C-alpha cells in the first residue's frame, strides 16, 4: 500500500492524505477500486485524529482507496471554504484516478460531527456530489454556534441528493439527536434512500469505538456495528467486488 499526501491549500493548511492499494497481480481482474473521502470532526476548530486513520482502516480492509481530507478550520472555515475543500479533494482524486486506481463512479464520503455537517453539505450542494454519504453523529442545525456561516443541510436536500447512511446515539450531549432526525425527515420527504442506526447510548465522538480510542463503558455494545453495516450498505449502494471485478449491482 502506498501513502500519498498533498497540500491542497497552503494558506488554509488544507491537505489530502491517501492510502492507495494495488490492483492487478494478485488482485487479478481488478483495475480500479471504489474510494471514500473521510472528513474528521472537531467543530470546524480542528480535525480529530480519532476520526481519521482509525476510520480509514476498515474501509481499506473492505477494498476501498481511503482519503483523509483535513479541511479549512477556525476563521478559514467561513462558508463555503470547507465545501470548496471537499470539491477540490474530489477533483484531485479524479485527476489522479489512473495513478491511484480509483473508480470515479464510486466515490463516497464519510464525516463525523462537524465533518458530518460537511459530508451532508457535500451530499446536498457540492459541485461534485458523492455517490453515497455516511454521516456519523452529524451537526445539521445552524443553531449550534460552531460555524455560524454554515448552512443547514436539511434545508437543501433535493432530488439530486445521494443515498445516505446516518448513525448517532440517542443521548448525545454535544450534538442533539434532533439534528440527525431533521436530516432524515428531509431525506424521507424528498424520497432519498437512506439507512439509519440510532444507538441507545454512546458519548459524542465515539468514532470506531475501539478501546484505544474510547471508553467502551460509555457506548452500548451495538454501537461499533455501524462500521460493518455501513460497509454492507455501500456494497448495496455503489456496487461490490464480484470475482475480483467491481460489480454493477445497485439498489437505487
């Protein structure tokens, strides 16, 4: 596996780190892989390391090329700089698709908390909308004053919004569960396919729930299931590997 890191915007300290898996050879018949862009949380004040590399690993294991975008923060996060960062990352991946073995028809996004807000914004309003979006305990409502210039993605859902997978905890004390519910209601109203898992209890920012990242006593035992479920959902949504070749199966 090859690791690449590009500076997308030096002034705003925006970077893209990619984990590139090989194709061909032992991976016979495979010429390209689907990809996922990871948007860590951090309230548009920092990008959490707990929601970066640890999130990439299970998707790499599932066969995806994984890219971590560290987007504009603090004063640089005035809207719509973070969304422009996402679009630039998407364009960069497409420009290097041959070199990085990326199937540009199968690029998904996953975001957590504020990164979940950015992933939702990408799903509803980006120039390059992803084929699927996974939102972890996402910020949706602009009543949370982490980025007062940011829009409410629930108000922007349209018929071009991609299928979404949303997971959160009922008792999240940082981002109210109502944020996820508002977005789900907007998806439902517009007829956008989605899957959701709202767990009985878990602290905000539970990431993959690994003991090295989180106190498991704060999460119900089912919370880590979001990883397996989201990967299976992606297979149904953007296609699967069939006999070493990306299949064309789609549900939507």
